[in-house]
C-alpha cells in the first residue's frame, strides 16, 4: 500500500549491517575508477555518484542480492506489485559523500 500511496516503501534491515558496511566499502573504492560513460547524470552531482552495478561486480554485491532475494517481506511486496516470481533486471546505486548538496528532486532524505 505504501508504494501505491507514497511511491516508495522502506525495508529496514533488508541486508545485514556487515553486508551493508562491506557494500559501502566496495562503492567507495569503485568511485575513483568510474568512467564518464558509467556515471549517471545527477541534478546535484558534486560529491554524489550513481552507476549501474551487477551481481558479478564484487562478492559483496552478490551477498547483498542474496540477502534481498531471501527477505520474505520484500519478495511478497514485489509479488504484489509485479506478479509471481518477479525478476530484477537492473540495479543502480547512488551514494553521497560529505558535502553533497541537497536535491530538490528524488531527495536523499525528507530534509533535503
């Protein structure tokens, strides 16, 4: 219902803290190696990066996907929206560093 009403839904603890920390570490290492072709255009792109990620990019990505796919609430939500046995075809990440300006569109927090 949240998705239909608000356009989003929150899933606290969708992945473990250890996996989240490892995934963040991978992303921070990946940022300096991104090419312009890989980066997505952002409204406030200073100290903010977005790019597509794949399950084979790093073991931490695969672990995070495994945890997401095995979460019963998340799977149930996707099935309610998309039907039985939904498939994720593309994954994108966005990460913000210290000093990133707030965005007026698709804000990082409700306070942006």
